[in-house]
């Protein structure tokens, strides 16, 4: 006989609110406590009380199931649906329509297309300041400018773009609040630039996306999804290089970035909803349950990684455990912008002067994405 969600281990809850208060105030501590409870019970799944049935899985096997069983674990009704910045487009398109939509978008974000954008992006990068500066604020600006170059040939109004992206860095519920006037202004600007591309042609991402059905919506959503994820990964990479200048060599940058994404994955928690009941290792998971997987937890699991809390780029001389390293998701729904983000970050790191870390707060701070609480103050050596 199958057990129920009520039989699963769970972190301590509060009377009346379950885990909602802790989910809002200290989500990393909450899921770490849940993981500890699950492992102590010999399981890889624990329960959260978030106002609806919810489970969090720990193991690579769970990650693989959630990310490959696309008919059971669907995106409609996931966390993305409650954030206007992410609610739509390919992010919330499920099987059978997802595959065709993704194939239509892939060419613009493929390796070849990204290579054609590299020089334009490099030229748009913010100069590294002289003297001491906050690497987090600098990363925010340089990523915004480079994405503007990649998407719009730097023609999008920078102040409007900054205003559009700013709420994403605020804690909940700020990113989930509707902003119809701001979104309307952004969509009007995207449409104005897209109409020019359709008339005159172009060689930026908007030129590729504009002719596609729903292409302007995909432009707005993918831009929002790209900015903070890339900013936070870049900021952490700059900080780690400033702390360990011996790693500031081109042949180590890829390993440094991978180690950043293991310890501090911007997409720290992924979510799906069950379109039908499923069974997992003797537990029945009902239809409608929120199914969560956490790159943050699997990236720090001591059963999968040696000394997991240490920042050790040399660990990437070997391949990671399968389905344990998921900074860009996995399977058919791997992040659309993976090549764009990696190219941008590695090119920025290649041009960094030697830096020295002075002081900062690199504590992981979860919101829509995971980033350093900051600031991260560095200086040219």
C-alpha cells in the first residue's frame, strides 16, 4: 500500500501558517532543515505546507524524473505563473506544444548565433572602475548593457530597461506585483524596435525573434529571465577571483564559473505541478501537488560532492554526478539562454584586470534568483 504526503518528513512548521512564514523569511534554512529530516528518515523527499500540497526532492533521480516526465510534471501552475515577468511564452508552455515552440526559438540562442553577437556585447560592457567598487552593482550594469546590445543593438532606452528589471531584485512579493504601466511602456518600446527590424532587417536577437508568433512576448520574458541570473553568477565569479587571484587565468575561468553555479545556482529552486497522480518510492503524490527540485540542495549534498561547501574549481577536472548539477535545468527544458549567459560571463572574466577583495557580504540571498546579499567591494591590484 502506498503511503501519503502526510507520512513524509518535513521541517518544523508554525501553527496556522505551516511553512509559509519561513518560506518567505528564510527559505534556504527551511529547505536545508527539510533535507536533513528526509535524509535522517532514509528518504529523498520531504513535504512543505505552503497553502497547497508541496514536496521537495533531493536526489539526482528525483531531478531526472521531474525534468524528463513532461506529461506528469508540468510548468502550468508552477511558481513562474505568479510572476508577471515570467508568466508566459515558452516558460509556461507544456507538452505537446513546448517542443515545437522551443525549436522555433533555439536558432537565435544557439552557439553560432551567440558567437555573432560576442563583439557587440564586449563593446557594450561597462569599464572596470579604477579604485574600489561594488562588484555586484558593476555586474548588474554590465550585464544590462550587454543584454541591451545582444537583444536590441543597444537601442533600447537604458533608463527604461533598468526600471523594468529593478523589481526582480527585490524580495517577494515585489516581483509578483502587477505593473501594467511599466510593462506597457516596455512592450511599446520592444514593438517599436521590432517594427524597424521587420522593415529594415537587423542582426540582433530581436531581429530573429520578431518574425516569430509570440516573438515579442518571448523577447520580454527571456530578457527578464536572463538579467538577474547572469548578473548574480558574474558577481560571484568576480568576487571569487578577487579572493583567489591565482585563479585569474583564462584556462581556469570555466571551472570557476561552474563552481559558482554549483554553490550559488541563480535558479536555486525549480517547480512543476503534477497533471496527474504519480508514485515516488512508495509515496503517492496527488494530482495538483507542487513538485520542487533544488539545484542548491543537490549542489551542496555531501553524498554527491567531496567537501561540498568549499569553493574548489579543481573539482571540475572530473565530470559531475549525473543530474546533480543543474544550474540551467535539464532535459528538453534546459535554459534557452545557456550559451548567451556563459559566453557573456566568460568574456567578461577574460578581460578583467587583477582584482583584490576588500570586504563584502557573499551570503546567498534567495529571491526569484539566488544572489549575494552584497555589497562585494573589490579593487584593482
